[in-house]
C-alpha cells in the first residue's frame, strides 16, 4: 500500500538530452496527492521536455517515482497504464472520429469506469455535448483542447500532466479550463501543469516551480512568487 505521506510523483536529479544537446540539468520536484503544481518559465527552458521525460517520450536519466514505484525507463504506454495521464500541447485528437468516439478511446475498457463519465464531461463543457456526433477535426482549437483534456480524464488517471492547455484560447475558454483543472484536483487527481500564463497558474496552483536553463530556479507558493519581483523579472517576464 502506498504511504499517504509519499508524493504522488517524485522527480530527482532528472537529466535529458536531444542528441548531444543537454536539455535538463538535474531537475528535482514533487507533486502531492490532489495537488496542482505548475512548471513555469520562458519558452525553451525545458518545461515540456521534463514532462516528456517523465512520460517516457524522451529518454530520462535520473529517478522518477510515481505512486512509490520507479518508472524511469518505462515506455509511454506502460506509464499510462500505471495511472499517469498526459495532455500534449499539440492537441492530438483523432480528426475523423466524432467527439464521443474520441472520448471512448480514452477509456481503459469499453465504457467509462472511473471518476469521470460522459455526463461529467458534458456538464463541464456543454459545447462537447452539442458536438458529440461531430468529427473532432472540424472543432475549433478551444474545443479540441477541451476534448483532449477530457479524453485523458476518461482513462481515470491518478495524475495528469498538461502542457500549455490555454495556449491560443479565448479568455472565456481559458476560464473554463481553469475551472476544470480545479475540479480535477478536487476529485483526488494530481496535476502537473506547464503553463505560460502566469495569472492562471497563480490562481489555481498550490505550488509552483520556475525553470531556467534546464534547472529549477525557484520553488514556492503562488503568494511567494507574487511577492518575488526579482524571480519574475529574471526568469518569467519578457
């Protein structure tokens, strides 16, 4: 049985490479149960590489423990089966399949069996109910982002890693995404969020890490970061 005090995800001294390029330089952090943790930083500092390494899409060097078990070196499908969900930045929908068929593909069996059902998804995002029989390829960018996030939830993960969910979305949709992330955590699902928009990260996160040059350069609460003008100036502001 997992120790309740043990982090849901614990990353220690994580390094990653693209060819000969050394991208991550000893990244370490934790994500607790039902906790929303954001990875912040400017483009190119290694945030997306971090979650790809955790998922196994990029070969990791270091320790990655999920629910108390070492997962570094596992293949992506093995990591997913352990209960770790991943929502990529590029919104990988199946364009020729309908919204409901896309949602079904996220389930571990022939129907939803966990914390999330079709009705949950449609209640949070009524637009998906309206588009249930529409091919996913004709949805707007915001609708595709909703669909990708909800498809991941249908697999009933214990932790979800989400890469830039609000990129290119209208303010109203950004608000919906923020509300969904909060509800996910309230249902006992941990979240590791890569986000460019500081405002939403400050609003919904329990803790934040700031990355720079492939390393963690700051760890704290939203209040800590809001009060630290130097960190924001040096590592976040353009």
